[in-house]
């Protein structure tokens, strides 16, 4: 059984989608830890409601370096025997301290069709604002492995939506979130079933 940690800093609707998918038997894995860098994150409450262990280490005011912070998080994941980390609205750029030991065992979801509209500063409403400003006809969501470049790792799954003329960043975000809730559990299912292979830094899905 694959043991999963979900990292979230905010509302945690993707966490919720993953919890529900687990309960529905969508993937053969178990969310054994919810971690947050924001002690008051709603995601932690969602975990507690489902009796999932939750841990928060406040990043704001943390006395050490980013690497020291990630070392603590890494130690926690290793102690809990976590096989897969899913970032779900985790608003912190990871350092190699955490990325290297979990390479290709660490996923993120991004609310755009990467490689477009990714990279530093491209998060939340900034992404949707940029998509609308660029007059894109389509946007969507991407699940990808996390590597050292921001939003740059191999893409696992994408789902798209049409950008409508009347869209605001909020309406677009709402439709994309629905796609996220569909594709994230699916990516976790593929991982748990051992269907994801990496070849030349690209993902190959074995059907
Ligand atoms: C999502 O849009 C996700 O793509 C991005 O952060 C948001 C998190 O939303 N990385 P939620 O906390 O899961 O509701």
C-alpha cells in the first residue's frame, strides 16, 4: 500500500478530492499525513475531520534556513514512511533537500496547461489573469512531478477547459478547480498502480 502525504497551505479542496477518491477506492493508496506550513490552514481541519494525522510547521517566522525547514519536513516524511508526496496548494518553493530524496515521488498540481503560465510568481489568480490577458482559447490543469525548476518537471496528466469571452479570473479558476479534482486522483491512481515510468525525463504512462 502506497502511503501518501498531502501538503497544503490553504483551503484544501484538492486534498478533499483526494480523500474522497481514496474513500471511493479510486487508488490503492492511503493518505497517512497532511502537512502544512500554515498552522491555521483549512486543509488541516479537513484532515482532522477524517482522522488523518496532520502536522504543521509554521514557515512564517521559522528561525532556520529554507533548507533546514525542508530537512525537518523530509525527516517527518521519512519517519512516517511516506512513499508519495502530493502538493495541493502548497505555497512554498521546495529546496533540493526535499526534492532529491523524493524525485519522481513528489507531484504538484498547477492551474494551467504547463509549460505555459508556470514558473515563479505564477500562482493563484496571477495564473488566470495572465491566461485571460493573453487571450488564450484554452486553459486547464496539470499534474507534474516536481524537479528543481519551478513548475518545470515532467508532466503526468493534463485536463483542459475552454476560456470563455465572459470569463473573469474567478470563473476560470472555478472551472479549472473541477478539472483538478478529477485529474489529481487519477494521477495518484496511475502512480499507485505503478503505471508511471520516467524515460529521458519524460513521463510514460503504461496502459
Ligand atoms: C489549486 O488551484 C492548485 O492548482 C494550486 O493551488 C490551488 C489549491 O487549491 N496549486 P485548494 O487549496 O486545493 O482548494
